[in-house]
C-alpha cells in the first residue's frame, strides 16, 4: 500500500488537525491522553489495509482518552492510495 502525493498531503493535514485538537483539549485540562496515541502515516496506512471497503477508507481517530477527531479521514483507492 502506498499513498499518492495527494493522499500523503491529506493524511498529513489530518494528523495536523489531530495534534491541534489534542493540544487544545490538553491545554484546557479537559481530558487525559494516557491511553490514546495519535496516528502517524504508517499507522493510517496499516489501518487502510485492515479497514478499506469498496475502494474507500473512512475512519475517525481518538485524540485524547475521551475525545475523537471532529470528522473522519476519507481516502479513495486510485486517487489517494494504491496497492
């Protein structure tokens, strides 16, 4: 599985959103992050391989122990990733 240039850009932007949301929540002391690890590019690629359906990948990731991302990341086979 390889990300295209467009896919890599989407994944990196999504990770940046997760980092920013986590920082906001943690700075406000609204939650902890003892059990939640933010994904990196490799983790998202592994997740695509496990959870792709009908040529698409959709998933929300946790940012802290009790908060998830504001929305899912959506990647499409051929546009965003290839075998």
